[in-house]
C-alpha cells in the first residue's frame, strides 16, 4: 500500500502520569494538526483561488483558512482565558460558517474578505499564542471539560474537521488552481468491482454513547447513552462501488422520480443532476475527480453521493429485487462497528483507509477486510437513516453551544465510519457527524435488507429541555395573562418596542437592529412596524429557535413545573400576527462588540440585556454609534447587573463611588453618550421570568432612548 504516514497522528489521552509529558503531547498534537492544515492549503497555487466558490452553499476557502485560527481566539475570549483579540476584522469575518438551516445568504457583497497574506500572518500569530498557552497554562490530569487544555483540544479537533471539509471544497475547484504534492498521493489500484453479497447480522442489543470516563476528547453529541434492541438484518459485504451504482444510473435512476423522496425530487429539480457529483463524462467515457486529479472512473472504488442519492439507489434496488432494502440505522451500523475492536488512540495500524495512513483518496472496496465485512470504517463516510439527535444525558459544552444543537431538527442525517481523510476524533468509534441530506462530503454508503418496510428510527425530540433556554422561550412567548402567573405584566420585549415606537411615528420604511434578540420576540415585534430587521444574539442555541420559528413555524420546550414534573409548551407563529412579517427578520449569531461590516445604516438599534453581557460595555456603545444613521435612535434596556458576572470593575459603567460620590450606571451612560446623543426619555420596564410553577423572578430594567445628533445639531 502507498502509505502517507507523514500526515497520520495519534490523539493524546486525557489521563497520564506526568503533567510535563502530557503538555508535550498536547503541543505535538497541536503542531501536527496545524502543519496538516497548512499542507492541505499549500496545494492551492494562486491567491485568487482562495476566493472562488466552487460549492455555492459554502464560503470560499479564504474563510476556512482563517476560520480554524479564529476559533481558538473566539473560544479563549468566551472562556476568559485571554482578554484581547488578535484581529477584530478577521475574527468577525471568519467566525461563523454557513448556516445550513436557512441555506445562508452567501452574497459576496456581505463579506469583506481579508487578503491571503493577512490570514497567513494572522495564523502565525495565533500559532505562537497557542504554543505559549500550552507551555504556561495550569494543567491537571486527567484533563476535564472545564479546563483550558480541553479548549485547546477542542480547537485541534475542530481544525481536523475542517481539514476534511476544506478538502471537499478543493475537490470541486478547477484543477489548474491546485498543484500536486508527493505527500498527498492518491491510490492507483483500479479495476472491476467485486459483486456485492449479503452478510447476516444477528439480532442484538447495542449501547450507544461515549462514557464521561472515556480518556479521549469528545464532542457533546457523543456523550450520554442510548440502548437499542436491533432485530436481525442482512448487510452488504462491501460499500456500494462506482460499478454497482452505475447500474442505477444506466437504468435511468436519476430520471425516474419514483425512486426519490419528495425532498430528493426537489433537489433533482434544483440541480438537474444526472450522475454523482464527483463523476464527469467526456466523449462517452466516465471520469472521477479526486483531490488533485481526474482519472478514468475507478469501478472498484466506493461511489460518493449525498443521502438523497443513496436513498434513491436503495429504493431502486428494493423495487428491482422485490425486497426491503434501505440504509442502515445508527444502531445497525453500531452492530457492525462492534465487530471491530481497534480504535484510536491505540491501533498500531489503521484497520481501514482512514486517519491518512494510506492514501489521499478512496481505494478499492475489497482492500480492507474486517471479518466478513469490508470497510466497516474508512474509505468514505457511510450515510445512515438516522436523524441527528442527542443521547439521554446530552449536555452542551458552554463554550461551543452550537456544535450539535442546531442540527437536532430532523433535517440532518448521521454519517458514520469516517473517510480516508478523517483523523483524530473523526476516526474514533463514538464519533457522530451529520449533514443536511443534500450536502456532499467524502461519503458513500452500504445497504441493509430487513424483514419489514418500516425504518426503525426514533423521531427527533424537538422539545428544548435546557432550562436556561426554555426560560428564555417562556420569557418571550409565555402567556403572562394566564392563570399560572401571579400578576399581569406586559411582555418585556413588547413593552420595549412600544417605547421605541413612541419616538419613531412612521417606521414602516425604516431599518432596525435588535441586539440581544434572545429567541426572537422583540425582533418579530419590530418587524410588525419596520421594513427590515436584523437580529443578533451571541448564543447560537437561542438563535436556533429563531430559525425554527421562521422555517418550521413553531418552537417547543419543556419547563420545570415542580421537581421532575415538567410542563410541555410550544409557540406556533403560524397562529400569530408575526407569521405575516417573519421573513422581514434576518437572524444571526454575533458579538455585539465585533459586528460584521454589513450591519450598518440603522434608524433604530434596540439593545436588550446587552450592556451587562458584553465584556466591554464602553466599546459596545462606540460600535452601536458607528452603525446608526444621523438622527437614529439607540435604545438601551438594562438592569445594570454588572456584579452578576465575572467582570473587572474598570469595565463597569457605574455602580461605584467616584470622588467619594455615588456614580450610577446611568450617570456613566450620560457621560459616555452625552456628547453625541440627545437623551429623549427614560422608562422603567418590568420583566418577569418563570423559574418553575411556584418561583418567579421580577426584575426592573431601565430603558433609555438616545437620538444621535446630526451634523447640524
């Protein structure tokens, strides 16, 4: 085999006997990962290629080149491990990737991309910073999820994910923009594919989920537990090869809509696809695009398709064979994985084409035997029928709350097993990744045959059960006039918007920004009166509910009633006046102190609970001022609860003695804003938050309305 072990590596364990040795392991793993990422991007031979969009649903590669370094800084800032950014522009532009839930708005005019050299310099600075942190940070063993070392591992594994996603985009890029490298050599073994056969798998009960005692890094969705009884089934011995898939293509599979799900039919109409994405046809002959070359279609390599294509093939095979054929569930795939003992870290040699230990491409489906089966792991990811959801006991990591939860929506299907370029956590037994069904990865599939036509998958639990998030949903959409509330108070966000409208008599043609939008009530309320509303919150898990309301029409949650007794609630926007205006709102995740350049030109900025949540309130006020039109309104709503969080006194607006006299936060606002703004009004706003059926918190916030002075003032 043509191994490329220069890129292979073993991830470190969380435990160990020596802190010094573990520190050295972390540093080696970090630098190996960094070098691997640089090696991949070094294949691009001209800077202009970084700005191409070979995949319209993804950012250009300049984003991904900067993104993994930005990730370190943003997480370190969020965790308060550092207090200063490296480059605000790059960390804003390259912070948040494509939002698959709404197909994103990848309009190039929205992004002011940095130059390639700027990103190179930025990456050099971040690399030096992380190496220094590893050298000097406090380190205790085993590494726990609340330690700085865990954040470093999070950044490393995040970059390894983007080694793979970036390679997929490069594979779509015109070849003239890439230069071959001897360390990225593809397999050269091609030929006829073996005929697929059935392998019988006995009925069994499987336990899925990574234990919190596991000694390797894991993402939040891997932890927890799910026990599943699996009926006996047959599975294909090999992954589906290009040759086997060709029979589906030749039989008119892409033309016969009866094989395709409703979603698949929409995708076909949109793309006009007639063959897999990485196939080409010239002069009557098929070719395959690999990372760095086009070759005659290797019939014995695994086909690479999205879920919709894999599902259509299974439906075709079921019809032509008159049996029940489908993709495996996660539990069924786990039955296959349990036949293979090896795992990272620990194997001396990978038991499949994975971890970059063999090729920079797929290889024949009959190369790596795992018992009776081939390619249980590696070569290509394997699509499953299972929707992405958390196991029992799922908990988000506070520094990366949007890694998994936005995809618990029934629209993302699990892929399992890893590909040739899956390394680190991606190559492990418990790794769980998911994509929208129309997206491409280095992914293929195997199929199973069962006694029943019913697919044994569990429905995704769409109820939000995180109590802090559920309380925000109740705060926004709960019935404050209902019998369960001890007093009748106007909704906090509705009252805030009314106060804004008192100073803008005819806002219909105007543009507004809501910062600290939470789960969207204030933004939807503004949309009833304004022509366009941008709504931003720092917490992605809250933004996910805004998308759910826009696209699915409802948001569901469970909130504590008493102890283990829960109340199940939902808010249906389709039965509310907000439904008519929901498309006037653009929700996004962002930092109020570091807004992207496109958030500009506002007639109103409403900031609710922002002053007490940002790290630098004074800096935020300067940012807000710069995004207002002349004469525009800045409306600040705050309880001035600066003492409720870990913040240095020097960042407080007030609430202190100044020259022996009381100096309030509102005094601080007047001092900071008085030169540029006229104070129009103040108002006290009641805010009631339900904790459970017998406990409520009543807070009093001050709303202040400031008009930006014009140049003629």
